[in-house]
C-alpha cells in the first residue's frame, strides 16, 4: 500500500466537508477539479454513476473516468457503457483483473464467488482498483448515505485511509428520487435492469433482484454476510 501523503490536510477536508455538505453535486465536482489535478471518477455504470458522468462531462469534458471490468458484468452493463461512450465520448479507461477467470479457477477453485466472495472481489475488483488509484491523488465516487448503513456517515469530502487518497462523494446527500429525477431530466442512458428490481448491479453471479421493502443492497452477495465489495470502507 502506498505511503504517499494526502494532498489535502485533515483539517482542510473537515472544513470543506462542512462547507459543502449541502452544496449541489456540480459545486462539489467543481471543488474536486479545482483542488486536485490528479483525480478520476470510478464509474460502475449504476444509476448514480451515469448521472455523475453527465455532470462531469458538462464541467470537465476531458476528466478521467475509469471502470473495473471483472469479466463477470451483465450484458446490460456493457450495453449502458457503450451508450455512455456514444453519447458523451467520455475519457473512459478500463481496468481488468490480473487473472483470467480460468486462471482464477485453477489457482483458487471453481466458482470462487460462492466459496469465498471476499477473495473473488479482492482479485477481480479491489486489486484492479488499487492499480487504478495508484497514480492518483483523489477519486470521485457515486456513493450515497441512503444506500446502506455502512455508508450512512459518508461525507462529501473524505480522507480515504484505505487507499491513501482524498475521496469526493458529490451526491452523498441525494435521495434515490433525486438520482432518477436527474437521469430523466437530462436523458441520461441507464442500465435497464434498474427497471426490473435491481437497484444495485454488480457481477452476474453475485447480484439478484430486490423485493419491495428490502434493503437496496440486499441483492448483492445474497446468502453471505457481505454488503460491500471492498472498494469503500
């Protein structure tokens, strides 16, 4: 893990978090690009992230946007990726696991996502993210407080001590309705699985639809004591 210093002090992060907590996502993104030059947006092509892509390209068209291709994404996810590229010509960069699915099976056993979902996420998501973030000073995410108890205290600006970066969460205070109102108002391409009971979409083997009244992330790693892939603390 890198030992590089944070580009913003803890005191400044705390001040900015308080000052910008109720600012618009666009204002928070402006702040992010003004404060940190070496920054990128991590895009999963979920509803939150496609909304942020729309905002980013209007503010900084050449901003770096990357995604993690686990080789296990839904066809619908690749479809929305292609539609995003077609509409925005975004500066989109792919990061893939170091192991193919066949190599992973040979080393760790078949269907690792069943026997050790944390290990599978570590190989196919966390390690590629570490490479993506390795040369950055800050990253932008689409997490929201409303998504899960583990995200309920997230700030708009944070010291990400896991990856040793500054982290900006421009829609952290938004409701689900605000996300969809933005998508509708701006005609943003989105994953059609969201219309079929999938509020949170990950890999094919570890995502199911969510029943009415269930936690929005109940469809991720169903049957396991796991609600996060390890990208966010």
